């Protein structure tokens, strides 16, 4: 196969795992990038691509939802990869727990937004000093109802709105209005 055809083949969703395994050995980083992005790529090939010399190949491997959790845990040790690992739905609860403690706000925001984040991690992140982290917890469909109920009383209006609009929040709109919480309309121009 010539390079152009290999690049195309690497990106196609119907490319077989056996062909992707061969393409993963290519000397062309653009071919390996395609293989790294393909959800049909075998786990052992993704494991190898996670060690690739090309940064973009490693980054795309961290993004791939088929990348094994153990590989993602190794990639999370790299500061340049930890944010994308935190967004991956296949990242293990243990790795997400570790990443939730990172001093980098963007990483904590990504964990707070990840539906695979463990309940106890979301509960802890609901108390984060950063508004965006708390808002992501409030909007996360996996956040436990008791945590969402607390976030409806957050000091920040966008966090309250996020929790209020989450279908898992145990407070009904009528109950919320009865509580008289003005935060839902703070900052909104009416008229």
C-alpha cells in the first residue's frame, strides 16, 4: 500500500484489527496517528502506540475510548497527557481518583466532567474552590442526587443552574421556586 492509501485505511472505521496492527508499525507518523484514533485498533497495538516517539500519536492514543485502562494510567503520569486521560471514559476509577487531586484546574475540571468518575470523587470535587470544577460536577449525569441537592445551594449561580438542570437532582422546579433561591436568575437581564 502506498502512504496515502495507508493513511486513509488507518482512519476508516471498518478497517480490520489485523490491518490496523500492521499499519501501527508504519514509519509514517500520520498513519500511526490514524491507527491511534481508530476504535478498532487492538489493545496491544494501542499499548505500543502509547510509547510512540511522536507526541501526537501518544495524545491520540490517550483520547481513544478503546485504550486499555492500564495504558491510560501510565499515560496519566505524563503531565502533557493527564488532561486527555481525565476525559477518557475508559479511564479507571483509581486513575480518575488520582487525577482529581491534581493542582491543575483543567485536569480537575475534566475529571468532574467525566461520567466514569467515582461518586466519592465527584462528592469531593463538589467542594472544589474552582467554580468551573463545581459546575462540571453539577452537570455530570453520574453525580449522586445528594451531592446535586447540595450544589443547588452553591454560592455561584452557574453551579446552581447546572445542578438544578441536572435530571438527577431530587429537587423539583416548583420546590426550587418555593425555596426562593434568587441565584437562578442572578446576572440575567430580564426585559
